[in-house]
C-alpha cells in the first residue's frame, strides 16, 4: 500500500524514515544547545510554541531536508509551504502534556486536507518520555467538540481538549527512533502525556501546506515557500533566517505574531 493511501485510510503514518541518523544527531545537538542557552529566557515559550522556523536557522533547514520534502510531496503535491514549526520538547520528569485534541478545530487556515503534520524525532521517543498517541481513523469522523480549559499543565495555549473520550480500541502508540517521523491528518485525534522518564523528549513539529492553503476570512498568517510555487497562496511569504535569532529573524517573528494577533486574542 502506498504512503498516500495508507495516510488517507488511517489518517496517520506511525513511523517513516525522514532524515538519516547522522542528520538527526546534528539537529539534536542544535536543539540541545538552544535549550541550554535560552531555556531561561523570558521569550523561550513563545519562541518554541510556534513560528520557530522564522527564528532558528536549523529548524528551517530541517524542514527543508530533501528526504522530508519528498515525503511531503507524495502527500500534498509539489508546491510546498512551511506554515508553522514548533519545538514541543519535554524535559525529564516534567508535567507538560497535550490532551486529546484535533489540530484543525483551532487552526484558522484552510483547506485543512491540504495541510499535513510531521513530528520529527531528534531523540528516542516512547510512551515513558511523553510520546504521542493517535486514534486510528478518527480523521474520517470529522470535527469533534472541544472545551477550553486553560490547564497550566497543557502545552496548548488554551488547554484545548475533546469533550468526549477517545476510543481506546483504536489508540496507536507513536514510538520513534532519532530521524524517524510520524505523520498525521489535521483532524486526527492525538495526545501526548507527561515525561516521567530520566531522558529528554526532543523533536520538531512541522506543519506543511500546499499552495492552495491560506488563512480563513478575518485572519492573517505567514509561511515559507520550500518547494515549487506559491501562486495561489494567501499567506504573507517570509524568508528562512540566515542565522539563529538574528535581527531579521526577530523582526520576521514579530511580524508573524502581529499577523496572528486575532487568532490569540482570547489568550490571557
């Protein structure tokens, strides 16, 4: 069965070899150095929550790896935008978690079926250190009602979670080795629990979009063109940073936050 057909049927790819182990080790060092240097910085949470590709050159470089883009192209076509990247890292023995949720229910972009989410592991990822779980086939059931909790342990800004329990019989554990990626549909029910282990969970989340995707009415947003063209895009196109956190990178990030101000207007 082809990767695309598998993704269409199940709404997920449990694990695929995305980058080589050597490249994963390179990006893992970059990630660790960033954490060591900036984890106590007052902007660290904002810098890692979203649009991280505009700040960190190595994150944009990872997103543009040819082996990764070839997989993306199989799923959404040859015109590929990076809409968003983030660093959902979890320190050892930390409480941060993601409750069951669907991404598309709170993403103000469309069409949702031309966005695909990759989670690239830079360390070993398993259930003890906060690896993801997904509900196979849940994408086909459409949007599910969510509640906003503003739970302080949630790694989502509004603490979003579904209002009904997930189907335990269809839960798939996502365990990855460095360089592997999981892939999921924007309506996939997924979660990850806290890290109870002695080891970091290191990884990069990447939300790719076709050139047909753009902000919904009343919203603005940005993206980086990685392959092909963006002739139909309604995103404000931005450039990858030349170096980590340089002046242009910080300016582009500030602009992206301005564009997204409507999206987060209700966040306290």
